C-alpha cells in the first residue's frame, strides 16, 4: 500500500469481505438468511467479521453488486468447507 501511495495511486481494491452486509430479515430470500447466519456464526470456520473490521480501517467504498452474487459466495463457502 505504501508503494502504491508513493507512486501516485489514489485507490486500490482490497477484495471482498465475504457474507458481510447481507440483510437478515424474516422476509429476505433464503440465500440472504443463510449468508447472514454464516457471517454471524461462522467464525470457527473463517474470520468473516475480523476481515470486515480490518478492511473498514481503510474507509472503503463497499460495492453491494458483487457482495450479493449468490453463486459466487455459495461456491466460495463450499470450497472453504472442503479444506
């Protein structure tokens, strides 16, 4: 990051914070409720909340379009569970 700052970069991509920002409402789609449940209780498997907190230090602009692609995060979770 310091190298990028010295070389004139004004922004960069920190990547995703998987499952963060998913709404957990009673009328939300099943995928949203499952994602929110994994985010809140999945710490033994992956540090979802810690990653989100770390990235928050950089005052990011979160892109909600990429965080709600069902197939993408579902496949990532399945891959993580196989490790």
